[in-house]
C-alpha cells in the first residue's frame, strides 16, 4: 500500500468514527427522560395540553329523550318480570327450578337489553316518548307501570 492510500484509509476511518460519534451523541441527547406535559396554570409559555371534547350527540332531542327513557325502563321492566315469576311460583304455576332458570341475573340483563333495543327501534311520536317518561317517573309498582305503558299504543283516529 502506498503512503498516499494509507493516509486516505486513515482519514476514512477517522471520518467514519467521527460520524458514528456524532450519531451516538444525537441519539443520547434525544433519548433522555421524557418530560410530562405542563399543567394548566404552571406559568409556562406553552399552551397546556387539552383533551379533546367528548363527541356531541347530534341526534334530535326527541330521539335522545326516547333513548334515555328506553334505557331507564329496561331494568325496571326486567325487575317486574322477576316479580311476575315470583308470583307464578307462589301460585304453583311454575316450579322452583323453572323460577331459578327464569330469574338468573344474565336473563334479567338480556330482558332489559331486549326491551331497550325494541323500544329504540322504529318511529315513536312525541306523545309516546312522553308516555315513557311519565310512566317511569310516576309508576313505581309493576302492575301500574304495565298499565301505564299500555298507553304507548298509537291513538286511533
């Protein structure tokens, strides 16, 4: 190897070593401990990090009211189904085993969810939505609640 090529090889190695050292320093500087975002009112010049606003419900008011009423009535009607099963058991119309099967918590939850889905599907007039709201608010016993919900049927003209 000539002296000139040997010098070039040494320079190339030094240059590669310098580039590697610069890269290592850059990585070390960037990979330090991450700072938490500044808190609001901390006096920092930066804007505080804000979480996005929750999605706005764009449904019409009538649909929101109907969904809320259906959601509230589901568990109450499931409770009434359990009471009805208890009355049928006391009257001897069903067995204890059948009562336990019919009143499992998962069955009651399924009944409430089924009511909510059926109630929320399809068209409902403002009068019918109001019936749901009033029945939920006014009727605490099951028999009057069921009678009140009988008013959901469309009014004959």
